[in-house]
C-alpha cells in the first residue's frame, strides 16, 4: 500500500490514499474439505471473463472481521463446488487457501451458458498469502 499525504490551503488536512495492487489470478483449484491430500482439482476458468480476489476488513463488537471475496467464471460446472470445500487461489508468485477442515468454503454457483462462482469467506484471522516455491517444472507442485 502506498500512502500519500496532502496539505491543502495551509490548513492541515491529511488524506490517506490506498492504492491496491491488482491481483492477477492465474489458477483456482478445489478439493473436498475432508481430503487430506495436497492435490487441488484445477477449475476450468473462462479466459474472456474477469476474475477477482478482494480482501477487506471491518470492525464489529468481537473485533476485526476479514472477508475474502472471490469471483470467477468457469467454462462448466464442477461438482466439488457444490459441497463444503477448500479453494486454492494462485496468483503469479503466491497463493491463498480459502477454507479449512473446521471452516470449509461454501461458494455460490450461478449456472447459465457459463458457470459463475462467488465466495465470501469470513474469518477473524488476516488472510495470508503463501509464497510459491518456484521450480523448473511449474506444473509439478
């Protein structure tokens, strides 16, 4: 985040401008919430439609609540998305895991010519990006 301070008309005003870095979603994978393996089935993302990952927070009477919102369009439906699951969102050099065995993700599916998924995953813990280890064979992880 970049913070900029402005001073207007010799009165002391502070404006904080947050410039959010655009998160390019390279791939999205899914697995059942109770699957102990590290394998995630890759989702068939539509290349022509935007996909986004937004992270926000708000204060409530119990403290800070974090919301991670994922939206994407798939070429076709994937059955794993209709049950509690864990979703892996891969960016260029890192990834986010949405869902756990204790609190699985439950995306909303809207079917039509293409399949739109939306997930709002709420947690008290700040979502952390996990650095991806680069290898010679990027598809083998």
